[in-house]
C-alpha cells in the first residue's frame, strides 16, 4: 500500500508522530512529513521562543538563533545546527524538517547578561 499523495503537488502526504516536551508536559502531534519544526510548533501554540524573542526574531531564516530546541537523532545540515550538535547547545527549530518520528524539548530561554536579583552586586 502506498502513501497518500497530494494531487495538486504529487508529493506524499504521509504523517509522522511528533512529541513535544515542555517542562512536565508532553504533547503528541501528528504532522505531515517534510514540515518545518518551528512552523508546526507555532501552529500548535508551542512557541520555541522566549517572551521577548517571540516578536524579535528572523522569521525562520536561521539567522537569529532564538528558536532553539533540544532534539536528538536528527543529522544537522545548517551550519548553526552542526555547531549545536558538536558543542551540545539547542538546535534551530526553523532549520529542522520533520521527516521521521521526532521527540523535541522546548528549552528555557534566558536573556544574556541578566542578573539574579538575589545576589549582591
């Protein structure tokens, strides 16, 4: 049996499972193969951005590094993602196409240079 096909494009419309971990909450989504992870997260109301970067970002062009998520078992092809894998920091959700079952973790975003108000200056 073959995968369903979109008659307008001729492409497979097969779906894959995506599990999104946000703190203690896990959300399971079924998405079309080939979708960009950032777009899927935003459509599902699961933002990869912080409150500040939700409005101040590059719109998914892979330039600002604000849509980072933790993901394993996906080989990177964007320069930022190759460095992320090498050094262990979050991957850009805007540069990941969902091709197979995937589990991602939304990461806590911190503002660089912010101070803990509990510590003395």
